[in-house]
C-alpha cells in the first residue's frame, strides 16, 4: 500500500498512526470496557487509565500528525479551553446522577404500570451497548440539528463553532446549558427505557472518547470507518466556516443518522486546509465568563440570526469552486 503524504512528511509510523486512531481511541477502549463489565468487574480504574492513555496518544498525535499547525494543541491551550473542560465534566456528572435516579425511576414506574419490560436487560452487554448507542445517537442528532435550526438555540451553539482552530480539549467547548441538553439527549431516553447505571456510564464514557478524537487536530486517515463513525475527518467538516459545515455531519458517534436524513458529507482525503469557525466572524469573544451570558444578550454574533435553510446534501467535498 502506498504511504500517505502528510504535510510533506512520509513515514510508516505516521501512516500507521493516522490509519489506526479510531481503532486505538474509540474501538479498543469500548471493547475493553465492555469486556470488563461482562465479567462483572468495576470499570472506574480502567476507564480512568484509558482516559489518561488516550490523552497522551492525542497529544502525541497532534504533534506528529497535525492537520493544521495553526489550530492548536495542549501546549497552546487557553484558559477558556480548560474552564470548559471542567464545566463539561461537572454537568456530565450531575446529569448522570439525575438520570440514574429520577429518570430511571419514572421509566420504571411506567414499565410497571403497563406491565412491559422496556429495556432488553437479558441481552449480552455488547448488544445492549450497541442498542443504547443507536438510541442515544438519534437523540443527539436531533438535538444537534435543532440547535442549528433555531435562532434562539443557535445563540448557545455558536460558541462551540466559534474557535478558528480545533484540538482535542475543544470537544468540551460548549455552553454549560447546551452541555446539559447534550447529556440529557444522550442519557434520558436510555435511562427512561430502563438501561442500567453501568450501561449509561459506559455510553457516556464512549461518547467522551469519541468527542475528544473528533475534535483532535489530527490528519487522520480513517478510510471506510468514516462511513460508520463520526471520525475527525467527518466532524471537522461540520466545523467548516460555511453553509456546508452548518448543515452536515451532525452525528456524535455512528453516522447512521446523517446517512438516513441526507446530511452526510464525505471527507476529501486530498484536502489539506480547512477554514473552521463562524463564517465572516473574526472577533468572537474568547472569554469564558463572557460566553456564559452571551446567549442572553441582545445581539447574535455570526450567521445564526435566523433559522438556517438546509441546502441540498452534497455527496463529497471537492476542490473549492472559485
Ligand atoms: Zn454544530
Ligand atoms: Zn464539534
């Protein structure tokens, strides 16, 4: 197989890393955690170890395989990036507790009232996880589209799209109220249907890993996996500073929903540059505290002044038309 040209540098190690990031960051950890749960063991230590290993791998990958040297990395992270990471972690924890208690209890009451077991708890854990991911993906997809279509909700979501460069920590670059909606879209349906606490924790863990990889500043070569998973190449397109970005690749884990609803945009492996951010906006505030009140202010920054009109889906990105 021909070696990949990555920013003018060739080498079998970089080639192998570029091709295997999805397997290393998402697929292998998911199998490892599922295996641990299937044996009835705790996942706390394992998941923490995986997060540390993934963080180190992404730091190394952004150094070796940066898609754009100007975008960012851990060494050039801003205070706002880390404040968002802390806020996202707190919101995820709070939502998890609420869902495994109140939401699960409400679902359990309903299941008892109608006499139907809503969740297939007798399935093997791997099948339960796949089902939970597909259900959560549907909730996440419609939540994401809604935040692009509603002018009011876009005031929150434009913050996530405001950075003009991506790197893995920016997975968490989301207003806490939107983060709450993301977590509810992920956990509420499966908790309500009766998914257990461990399964919900694993779902959140897998989405967390996938989010880190999707936002990484890496020139990944995921090949056919980009037709199944929301890889860095897929999600990078969603951050494009144009209407294609605004209207494609909303998926958070599998890209099934994008395929089903005609919003899938295939990456162009030849593309070596991409403008990300908000189209026509160069002075979006970068301060965390400013962001907290921004959605409630009188003015909207960026192109989200009204619900956006979806253009015809495009099958692939080609060279930009002049
Ligand atoms: Zn978006
Ligand atoms: Zn994103």
